[in-house]
C-alpha cells in the first residue's frame, strides 16, 4: 500500500481479499450429506428447511485469463452444477487484475457477494473481521467431510480462527519447478546441471553457442520476468543459497527479513554476474508473467525456466507443434556451494470468505458449504477435469475420454473454487495433452516432491505496520533487487538499502509484531 491511499481504500482492498478466500472455501463444500449447519455466531443449528426452489448465491473470485460463459443457458457445465446442488449461481469471475478493481468497487457500493475471494490475510480482511462483516468457518468446516480432511492446510487464520476456505492443493504444485530444454542440451553435448556452477555454465552455453542450431544469436539461458513489483521465475534460483523463509530467526533469537541476511548478498552477487555475462533475458525487468511464459513455451527463446510444471503442457500446445523435436523437461533443483537445494511447496493463504449477510441465512450457508465440499471431493475433481459425463467426456474401455473442444468451451473448473488433495502424480497432468506430456509432468511431480520446502506460517502473519507499508516496502526492495542484478546498484551498497527499509517502513516495529505472532 503506497502512502497517500486513504484508509477506506485500504479497508476495501482487504475486504476483497477476504471475500475471495470465502468463495474458494465455498467451492469445496458441496459433496457431503446435509449435516447440521452452524449459525453465523458459530453455534450449531438444525439444517435450514429446504427452500421451495434453488437457493441464490452471489459469488466473486478470480480465475485465469480465459473466462467461459457464466449463463446456464449456454454452458452445460454450469447448468449441471446448478441442477445437482439446487443452487442458482450468480458468478462474478474475472482475471485477477481486473477482479481486484471490480470487486473493490462492488463492495464499496454495499453490494457484497455471499462469498468472495481474496489472496491474503491483510489489513483489509482483518478490518472486515473486526467489523463483523465476515464469518469464521471452523465449525462449518468440521461438519463437511471433504473440507475437514483439508482443515490443517487452511492457513487463513487470525486469532485462532479460520476465516476462509482455501483452494487447497498438493504442495507439489510449486512455481519453482526447474525446467530445461533437453534438445538444447543434446545439441550441445551437455549434461543436466546438478550444481549452481553447472547451471551457470549451461546457461552460458545456451546464450552463446547457438543451442537451436539456426545460425542466429537469438537465445539466452535463463528466463525471468518482473511486473507489478513481483518477480517471475526467481524462486528456484534462491533455494541454492538457502533463501526460503520471509522472516529469518537469528542465533540471538531476533528475526530479520530474508533480504537482510548474508546469503541474500551472495545470491545478488551471482545474479549480477549472470546478467552481466548475458545468461538472463536482457529484457526481464520489463517482461510480465505472461510474456515470460510465452518466451519459453511459445517462442522457444530461453532454455531454463523456474516455473509451474504445467508449462510442459503449454510448450506442447505451442512451440512444439511447429518444432516436434523440441523437449522441455523438469530436472532436480541444483545444489548451492553448501549443498542446499529445494523448491517452495505451494500453500495458498487466501481463499473464499463468507459475508455476514450469507452467514445470517441458514439456507445460503448450507448451500455454500455444500458447494465448497463438492469442490474438495473426488466427484468435484472429476467434474473439474472431465466435465459432465455424456457431454464433456465419455467412458470407454475403463478410461475417460474428454471432448477437448467442449471442455475448452465450458471450462467446468471455473465453477468450483476448491480442490481435493490430488495425488502427486496427477498434479498439473492435462488429459487433453499427449501421453508423453502427461508422463513428463507426472514423473516431474514425483521427482520434485522430495525437494519441497513448505513455507512457515510466520510468512503469512499479520502485522499492522506491515499492512501500512507492505506494497510500498515490497516495491522498494524489489526494484532495488532489479537494479543490483542489472548493475545499476553495486552489491556493496546493499546494506544501505536494507537500512533504508528499516528507516522508511518502521522495520523494527514491523519485525517485532511479526515475532509476537510466532507459534500463535
């Protein structure tokens, strides 16, 4: 949050986040029988009398950039789900950047959805909690079997209560999966990198030695991106330096931000050298996430990318169509000089938040929780992957065959906001892709699983001071990192950057508030 943004805007931002979380929670709950439904005050009441017609639910959350029709008249997946659950849905789904602004305006006008998604437990959500505008969900979750199985992974906690149902997934759905062009390695007679030094040398060869054999100097080793004060593809390069937790406990028991550690300066030194030697996309600082992905999976310009395993599917759908011998494969995280390696396990800390208005209506709450529980069930998973049997897919010889064109049209996964805990070998496996791509992703997940490092709850702890400065402080540090990587600031000046962070953003107070939440 930058200075100058008023308190109302700040509160609005947080409220939206909470709603997002609640919407996600709602997605997981439709699969159980009809257990007692807790009232909005947390006490268990008898189930609401069945309404004479479908219960109307207004839901808001963000999805990927592609949005299907949300009318039951033109979308078979939505029609099926409405009929199955006895719900008349009103969905407000948008790409994230659009969603954030639209939901803020909607909430500011007093038109609060029954459940809405938000990605963080920030001052916006905490403000809504204190104002009594959203409902705690512990007692509800305990009544629905599929949601209860996932309760330990719902980390949207404040004052020992759960305030949102998270879009829980297997932590192997990491954004740090190391991916490499195997055909480039083969063309240059190189082995898959095992260490940071290996990675450096391979990336250098990918930049300088014409790995695609087209006679042009049009490739580079490592793909990064940077937009909206956030990096793309950076996490996998930090793990060999031991950079993992946001707040690092020192030997004296005090906490510091990870960018204030000696390991971070070692990382910056490596990155600066790699950039100076041409190993990193020279335009990374003006390359957003979609463009960074496209340079790998669409244009085939970069040889190494730390991102989601699903980029293998995108690569097959795009670059590989015109270049059938091209191969993008996962590889084991490289080791740093002290043997450190790993990938950050994905743990969602936002979710769907439920409004007070819905919490006061037992029929709405029951249908919301059924919707959430359905998404968290095996049946919900099948619906998300295969759509409606007989329409989007058919069973043949014991296997499910999908009709890709109809799945792409109706996008059934859009209409559930929760997920079951998928088996590792199924995460990001796309049934519309070839068996080869499915095997690459499944094997890659199993390989990555043993290297996962799960974020600590302290990473997501709420700090009033942090809420006051978070966006501005993050922008300050990240733009400084960009400048160091590109050589505009020397690594020797980094301690001064850290001191500025402490001075400008009340760093000592911020850390004190974070430390006070440890273990709570």
